[in-house]
C-alpha cells in the first residue's frame, strides 16, 4: 500500500508547480473563467505562447492535482481543482 504524501511534501510540490510565471497566469485565467471553459488553445492565445508550451505547463499543474481536466468530444477543458485549493 503506497504511503500518502505528507503536508510538507504536497506544499513543496505545489510551490514547484507554481514557480513559473506562465503557470501562475494560467491559474489566474482559470480562476476568473467559468469551470470547464478554458482550452489549451485559449491559454496559448491569451498568453501568447505555443500550444505545446501551454500543454507542458498544464501537465505540470495537473500532475500535482491543482487543476482538473474534462474531455468533451475532442476538446479538453481545464479548471482549478477547488478540492485542493
């Protein structure tokens, strides 16, 4: 049975994920948008970055459970994971 991660470890993970200005901006965009309404294309357009770069940043935020993903058809929508935040 895997050992659950302690509070200090989780906080370190969150700080690492939020250590990039683009990821902070992504969290701000999600916080000011309706749930499940922002796509990778939206992030790339708003932030002026490439879609692969936006995808990389979102993957890092998702890996530490700060955001949720919801697939509808071919689109993937992102929102903050309010259970964690």
